C-alpha cells in the first residue's frame, strides 16, 4: 500500500548527488521514551523517525516543536532540533520558526488538551495562516500528564477526576471545525494502531506544502483503558477513505479493513460530511488543496536584509523627519 | 504619521505651493512681546483636525529653530459625543527659545473649536490664569437655544474667571473659501497662530503642502488659502504678537514621537521580525513599522493574540533571528508565561511595553508608569530579565538598539519601558547616524564540537554559546522544563540550582558593564530626586528651578532598572534625603489609615529601599497626564521644608 506519488525511476535516482544525504534510523533516535507501555505515542514516534530517515531529512535542519503534555514529549526523543514549549503554544512558536527559517522542515506534536483547549485560538489561526508544517494531533481524548481530566474530545459521560459522574458535553469534533476554516489545506485522520497506514498518512502530510493537520486517534492505556478496543476489535468500525489522490490501501489492508469509501480529497463539502462521523472512524485524507497560499511565502517573498538595506531604509525614513541646519529661520516681519 | 513633522521633503513640497508672495491687507496695531517660551493648546471635537493643526504648529516652530515638546490630548473613544467636556481632542505645543523636555505646566494660549471641549481643559486646570483664549464664536448664534445658552453661559464664566477670551468667527471665515468649513478650520487656525507667533508664512505654506502631501493638489491649494485667510484675519483683528527667539542649529535634527522612535529603533537594530497584537498606546509604533519595515526586509506579524505574538517572536528568535514584540500593560501581563519560557530556555527577545494606566483595562490612552515591578519580577519563579526605560524620545530610538544587543549577547529577555506620554510626544534630537555596530554580529553557525552541551554555562558569567537550527552538531531539544547542560530534562536538585544560578549570573555579568548615570546638579546636597522613564524632563526642570532659587537639590535618572549600575548607593549617601518622583501609585501618609508600617511605596522607591537599605521617600501622581514640572517643584519644595 502506498500514497500515490509520481516516482519515475531512473538510474540517476539510484545515486546520491553531491549534496544529497543519507541517514540511518538511529541518527534520529535519542533517549528512552518515558511514555507508558502501550501508549499510542510510541507508534507515532517510530513513524516520525522512519519518515525522517526515508526522506533523508538532515537532523540538524529539522525542527520538532511541541506544547505541553504527554504528546509534547516527542521532540525529546528525536535527535534533531527540538522546542518543547508552553502549554497550548506550540503552533505560534512553530510559526515564528517557519517565518524566520522557511528552509527548515517543521513538525509539531500537540495533544487534544494542548491544541483544542488551551491552544484552540492559535490552532484556528494556524490553519488560516497555512504555513508549511506537519502537525500531529495526538488525540487520546483525555488529559494524561495531569492525571485524567476530561478533554474536549472526551465522549459524553467520560468519568474523570474532574467529572466523577461522567462528563456533561458531547465531544468536540476537531475535523469539522478545521474543515470550516478558510485557508484549510490538508486534513487527515488516522488511528495509532495501524502503523502501515499511519506512516502513509504522515508521508502525505509531510509532502503537502502547507499546514498539514493529522488527527491521530491515540490510545491511552493508563487513563482510557480499553476505550478504543471496540474499534480495534471490529475493523468494520474503521472506514478507509480511498482515492488515487489519497490513501490507496494495499491488498492486505483491504482484506482487514473492508469498510471503504472512495473519497476525493479535493471535495470539501463531502469531506465535511465524512468528518461528522465518530463511528465508524473515517481514516485517510479528508481534504487536500495544494494551491492555498502559504503565509511564509506571501510575507517572505523577495525579502533581502543586509546592513546596506537597513541603513538605506533608516536614512530614507529619517530624511522625512529631518530639520537641516541650513533651513534658516526667517521670521515674518512683525 | 510621516507627514506630520517633516521638512526633509520640504524641497519637494515647495514645488506644490501656490505662491510665495507676502500677504497684504488690513493690519491692526500690534503689541509685540518677546517671550522665552509659550504653551499653546488647540482643542476640538474628535475628527475636526485640532491634532493636525497642533502637529503642524510644532513642526513649524521646530523648523524655525525653537525647542518643542508636544502632548496629544486624546479622548478614550474614537467618536465621543460632539461638544462634550470629556471629548476634547487636540494637541498641546510647548515652544521655547531653548530645548524643551516636557509639556510644561499651564497653557498660555488656547484655541477651541467649541466652548465645551475648552471647558474640559479648564476644569482639568490646564489653563494659566488670564490665559488667552481664541474661541469659535458660531455657537453664540446657534439655532438650537440649548447650545447658544450653553455657549453664553460658558463665555461669561470664562470672562468672569479672568480669561482673555477672543471670539473668532472661524466657521464664517472659512465658509468664504470652502463649502465644508468643518474640514478646514484647523488650517485657518494654524494661520492665526502663525501670525500670533510670528512664524514664517513661507515655511507654513510648505508645511501645509507636506501635511496634505498625499492628497491631490486642489486639497493642498485650498488648505493654503485657509492658512492665509487665518493669517490675514489675525493680522487685521488680533492686537498682540509673541516672538520666541530662535536657536541656531548646528547639526541636523529629527522630530518625531516616541512610538515612531521605537519603530525606527527596531529597524535600525537590524531585527527582522516584530510580532504584535493591537493595543493602545503601543500600536502606532507597529503601524509605522508596518509601513516601513518590509522595504528593508522586515516583517510585522499581527498575531491572533498577545500570547501568540510573544511565542511567535520566541520561535523566530530561537531559529536565529532575534525578534521583538511590542505591547502595553494588559498585553504584557498576557505574555508573562512566554517571557518565563524565553528566560528559562535562554532565547534572546526584546519586549517593548508602552505603559498605560492600569490595572485591567485602566486608562488606555493615558500615561502611567505602573509596570516597573511586573517587568522586573513578572512571570513565575525566578525569571531574571533586563529592564531598561526610555526617558526621552531619543532614548526610545536607542533603547531598542541597545536592547537587541544585550538580548543577543546575554541570551536573555530585555524589556524596554516607554509610556503613553513618550509615545505621542514629539521632541527634536540630533539625527542618528547609522552604524553597523548597531546590528548584532551574525550568529556563529560553525559545527558544534562533539561533547559540547547546549547550555555549556561559563562558571563565572553564566553565559553560553547558543546553537540554532541548521547548525551541525548542535541538535538538542530546548525546553521550559528544568534542564542540564545538555538541555536534557533534569529533575535533580543540582541541575535545577545550576540553571537558576547561571541565569542569574548573566545579570551580574551585564551589570559589570554598566556605568553609573551622572547626577543632574551637584554631586551632594540636601535632596536627591530619583526617577525613571518619561518623567525625566519634568523632574530636571523642577530641579533646575529650585537650584536657581539656591536650593541644594539634584536628581538622578535611571535607564537601567534591572540590573542597576553600581554607584547609586554611594550617590544617595551624599544627600540628606532621597525622594523618588514617579507616575504610579503610592500611599500618602496624610491618609488616616496610612503609617510607615503599611504605606505602599512607589515602584522605584520600593526597589531602592530594598536594595540599599536607605529610607527613601516617594512622591507620585496618577492623574492620567504627564507629570508637570510645576507640580514636581511644589512637591520637592514641601520635602525640602520638612528637612529644615
């Protein structure tokens, strides 16, 4: 199974060019992840390391940004540059990095609390800005690091330390919201327990030029044990969105996941309908539009900043405000 | 904004001027008085152009060799009700035969487009006894009896109080030239003021052309005719004139307000990214920067909120380009957590806080110096930051350049404090000459030797070499968690302590490079006044006045508030008493409940008391306006009396 690319194999592509790099998996690995056994974050990390290797991303030219929470530990386990920031603020930090250095690939790991609650305002605007970055929403429907509080994506009735009788509100659907924002360019959804398809979606997200938002439904065995078991045990409750321009499942995958829907990712209206489903869980690329303008391109075009341009800019401004000594005071005759 | 105060573009403007012939016409017999300085206020309803008139007058005065300082009179609302006491909008212009450092005390002459806005100024105590008032007279015969009686009542009240009220048929005179006099009165008034203050009409015509430079020629011509009509009206009807002697300029000067100075400082510092969110009174700096920055490769990013502005700037700085975020008090509060992150992760960052009245929404358009403590101690935990305060318009410019250099050298947060009174005040200062030294040197991006930690703190200075993304061998994950020298999350006591120690040591390393400011006045005496920020001009004028009366008073103005330079303690010891003068809250011992135990001191007084164990007194005022030199002088006189 693969995402449909446009590979035109030739012998030239078999050779490293003078500036090409080759990297092994261990060049991206560092430390021992401190996530719980069975935590979905482990699989996301492995997929990201694999992606970096397969695309030969230079570790020193790659930046992983995160907020606060279990998910946001991810940069610590990548041997690249990383920025483990503030709760909810991963996106504006990543935007600053991208605006400053549009040449660097930027990845963001954020959780459901981080992205959809405390950082929700930034998230909406980040979608509008459409800056080129790959954003992984590790959505386990619970606050993990602070020990089990209800999150925006917890289903109604979720018992947590702040909702001992069960939560009161219907779960927030981030896909529907994201697909309603002007400027949206890439929205996908995947589950953490199918590594093959997760990897394919992350590849597509990475290859998309713009703000690629991937909601990864992620298990939390500690605080939501068994919560996704019904979906894991019954593949019919996972719906594959397939399309030549989207996910093209392999034969093996198609044998397991027979609930399939052909969906053209360019169809925004259809994407919104599909996004409204929580059961079955639609997985694949819901929406992709490669032509949405990117803020860092709009703002960064043709920028040149040298001491000379600074001096010229300053002097021409100061000229407007200058009183020169040769402007002789000439008093009107009284 | 750039059209306000310029003669650099005067040559071009001159070509747009109708004719340069002197005006002829009736002339009333005049009494000409030579004066050292004058304070003029021009007030109107919002949108009637009094501000533009004041700015043009100030420009003319500056261009013809007078010292000036302007104070904007701004209502809090965009369109307050017409003819209301609180709705006055305009400008105060203080002009002198010497450099002017503040807005001064009460006005010598006021021009008002209606009697209500004038009444607002009068009730605020902004008019000198006997002040000359040029008052639009159209309201006297207004068809609405409520308005005409309001006018008559106010007129009588003003005359009874001894003001010299001169009624001017502004509307009627302007109607002779334009169909909508409401849009032309301001230039008519400028013409009157040119006549009264014997300002060069040729320069004035140029100034009008500059003021309306972006409009078409007909607009310029019409306004020049209005200017000339005002001049001629005064020539025929006003029986007094003032002459303020001129200074001879020896070097080029620039004239603009504090927010323009900050924007130009950002440009000149070589910073490339400014992330901001709209907030009064800081925003006009970003407006102007937006206009000029892109031409030199810079970007102003209007973020979705204050927190995003701060974190966007932090991201940009982290990636190698020291960034700035510009805000005011409420925005500063929102940024506090992000500033703590920048401190913890040692990311250079410049934060400009143009202070306003607080707390909460407070007084958005009014100046106050209320944010010193939050700037120094804000954010949770121990988050040492550098805090500097601009005390003049010139300072606003250079402080940003200095801030960027410090931020990059010490990998720290530098807060630049300005306030609402500097933001909109204009004052000439020597034209800056660009130096490449202003720009920070490029970051060393050579490969990082194996085994070098991201936080290899120097044991003496706490400084370390910063690695930025793209730099080979420097990969690390920066974190707001406590971390060790390799930037690894570290919960052990020793690592936590080491981080705190090194971040604190950097402040000491910077402090060792600071020079103690000079004392204004004698190095010893009875009373030392300490201050910071925009109050400098008023304090020094008050001190000079008292010294001229033989009083042994000096003052010390601090630019670096954190860390403070060495030597301040020694200076304070040479005076019998030290008092701080600030525009923030302090309790008064005159209040029944207040005693030495519970008195809340002003910010600087509290800092200096804690630091130097000196019994420093304070005098403060929070009256929503720049502190006046006369008021400071009175307070200092009272303090001196208590000494003897």
